């Protein structure tokens, strides 16, 4: 039980730190840039395009490391699932892109009942295309190919309206920050 209390305390600290400090960063596409056409398999194996994921107002696209092994990513993905309805009320659809395999995403979905599409970028091709490769992971290292965790808020046409994240993989924007960012766009 002591480990559970420590885990809960760590999550509370994580959420507080995320709410206070995870803001826009300099990695990836600039605000105003339009993303290239993106397509990848989702957790069911279906090929999805970025355009097919958009709501009337656009897409909240989480680009993160792994639903399989990264506890920071898992908590962020679960937290976003908790506000998915509020995101959709604002006209946006939510999606994630990770470096997991389709099978790993399917297992995470089964365990956590994630209601938004999760796209597999196992070889980090899209991460590289979006210039979101973590610069702290040099070539020939096991974790080379991991993205800097980032939330891109996109127009229906794929233009970057806002971007949230932090250079540290441990700092993630709290769900409330995502919602307030969406509210400030309108």
C-alpha cells in the first residue's frame, strides 16, 4: 500500500508541474505551419489520415513516446481520455501518435478503454517528418527515434493553431491547460 500512496503522490506532483510549466516549446512545426499529409495505422490496424481525424474545429494531436512502457505518456493519454468529451464539445477530435506497434496500442486500448484513435509510428518516420525527434537521444542509442512529447492543436486543414509541451519528457500539460488553450483559440 505504501507504494500506491507514493505513486498517487507522484501523479499529483506530475499533474501540478504539468499545469504550471508545460507550455509551447521550440520543437516541431511552428504555429501557423501546415502539416504534411500524414497517414498511419491505428490501434485496430486501419489506416487513418490526419484529415480523417479532424472535427469541425480541428484536431488535438498528442505526439508521445509510448503507451506500452512510458508512465508519463500513459497518464497523459488517460488524462486526455478524461476530457475527450469536453474537447469534442469544442468541435475538436482527439488523436494520439506514438512509437508503439499496432498491437501495443491495441493492448493499451483494451486495458484503459481509450476512446480516441491512437496511431502507430513505430519507426518514428512521422516524428522525424514533424521535426519532433528528441535531441537528447543521439544516434545509436536505444531510445533514438523518440519524440519530444507535444500536443499540436490543428485546424481542420492541418494548420498548427497552438502547440503545447516541454523539452522534458516528464513535464506534460495538464488537461485543464489543453482545454483553456482550445478556449483561447475561439
